[in-house]
C-alpha cells in the first residue's frame, strides 16, 4: 500500500514540478554509514591518501605504508625505511607514485618517494637533528611544502618545486614565529593545498595562527585565529576555500573532555564558530565533501562526526579512535586510526538521467 501511495506522489510531482526541479531534489539528508575493513594490519594508521575510487594509500607506525588498488579488498604493505619510523602523512599522486613523511627529531623526520607502487623507495629529504616535521601538502603540479616546528626564532619549512629537489626555507613567512610555534602531526592535514591556495596551521604558542598564500604567491601571510592556544593547543587541520575563506579545526590536546569552540569558519575577515560536534576533545582532522549539500567531516580519538553545513545539523558517525579523514572527489571518504581502524564513507554516485 505504501508503495502505491509513493508512486501516486511521484506521478503528482511529475505534473506539479518542472522536470529539472524534480531531478535536483536531495536523495538523503543523512551521511552514509561507515563500512569498516577488518582485513587491514592491526596497527596505528595516521596518514591516508585516496587518489581514486580504487587506490588508497595509508601510512603509520612501525615504518609501514599500505596500499590497496581494489577499494580495500586486499592490501599490500611496504617499509620505505627503518622500522622505527613513524609515518604520520602520505601524499599520493596515483597508484604508483607517493610521498611518505615520517616525524621526530634526531633525523627521524624524513621524506621518502616511490614511483613503482611501493616496491622500492628513495629518501628524498632528511631533516636536521633538531627538526620535527608535522605534515606536508602536495599540488597537482608537483610542488610540495612541509610544515616543521620552528627552532629558536626561525621557521623550519621545507619546499620542493618539482618533487626532486628539496630545500629548507626560513624566509617564506611574512612574520617571525612565536616562541615554540609549530604544528601537530595528528592527521597529516596541518598543511593543505586546495583551490590554488596553500594553507598551514600552527599551535603550541600564545596565538594559534594560519599561514596562507596563493599558488603564485612568494610569501605566506599570517592570520591570528580565536582557536584556543598555548602548550599542546592550537590548530590541527585546515581547509582553504580560497585565500579569503577557510575552515579550521583544533583545540586543546591536553583536555580530552573539552567542548570549547573547536571549529571555525573565516570569511569577510571575520571568524565564526561552528556548532560543537558530538565528540569531545581537540579535533584532529577536517575534510569537506559536496554531496546532496556540503558536509564537514571531523574526528579525534573519541570518534567522528559529520556536519551538514546547509542546516548546521551534526551526525555522529563512529565512537572509534579515528585520527584522520580524507576524501576523494565527492564520492568516498576514508577514515583511519588506532588498532588498525580503516573505514569508508561511500556516497552513491550521481544517477544518470532517466526518462520519467
């Protein structure tokens, strides 16, 4: 009986609504459920880079990188360098080429590169003994920026114009660093390239700031933010829309019960706090996806959630310990974290137009 009533409603809509309007009606106001993969090695994963619907790269502890080329049905594992490296970020180009970033002092901060699907790796850059890299961002042209903690009164950024030659850059920021200003290696997203803009997040200082510049800019300009700042507090993840509009996530990593403003939107030179997500503590990741509206996804060790930016409604996705969420186009998002957690949010692909 219900199906007959539904069909009658559709028939009425055919006559009442224009054809284009009917096609544009949203299919769902809720995000899909997470599909969790139980066939992945049980370890801590932090970096994730989906480059297509089939190919996804992961990186994490024990010097390990993983790759799937069949949408998670099977995984291959690689060790680019020593087993004691902690790969907190991975930036892949396709199913064969990827950069893996390890973190730590004493020469542990390194960048490895593969061009044969992970079968062999080359050490592209090794940080100085007092350098600590946090994350890296890569543009389609091959340019890359690595965000490192400041040392003394100097920034410790690393740049490559082509992926082959890497050099330390200490004068690319329009202002000097604050005392102890650096970043957080919690999700590989404290630096991001999007819509022809580079953006870097800072923390651990008196003010939490963002560094931003266009793809053809020479120096990053600095913007102070209202995000909570101080030791182990600040911005963990960024998402630039353009050089004047962006989102930031973060908080106080020492306060697992904190529920202060941890998500902010910047537009027209003003910051606006977004509604608090249904997970407490500092947020580790931030991703946006457009599918039946614009969704903001975030996560931390207490779970993950999705915010419908069109109506400011939150949806709890998981209670798992999830450190990172990264999306491919507007179809799928991959979530990774502790104890081998790997999950996927799969939105349905847009349906082809059919004759009504």
